[in-house]
């Protein structure tokens, strides 16, 4: 996970998908979300933080499950593919602009 930032992003997305599918399963009498240990599931996806999932508000928190040394290593991880890093930074800027426009439109 500490080799490429893409691994961290994909692991986080996989965790979110797993928890959502677990929560929305048809046999909810067997798959009870309240019995799910979010921290242990995050560890099984090799995550250092439990991602916040808005659909499960109140059931989980954005919890850090790593040591301070691991968090320092996590912050130093970069994308191996530099084009991917540029694409993601552009996407973040576009999302910021969209949210600014929505904010100003809703306050008018």
C-alpha cells in the first residue's frame, strides 16, 4: 500500500463498496451492519484510516488505525504514474469550482 498512492485510493473504494453491499444485502437478518467491525474490515483492505461513508452516518467514524510512523509514511506516498497525479489534481480543482458555483447559485 505504501508503494503507490493508487493502491490506497483503490483499497478505500473497495472498502466503501464492500460496506455498502453488506449494508444493502437482501438477507439483512444474516448480514447485520451494526455487528460489522469497521476497523477490522478496513485493516483487511490494508487501509490506515477507516473511510467515512455518508450512507452509514453514525455507524462509523473516520478513525485512524495506524501508528504515527505509518501515517508519516502514508503522507509521503506518491503516484507512480505522474500522469495520474496530474489528472487527479485537475479533477480536484474542477470539483472545487463546481462546488463554488453551486454555493453561489444556492445563495442567490
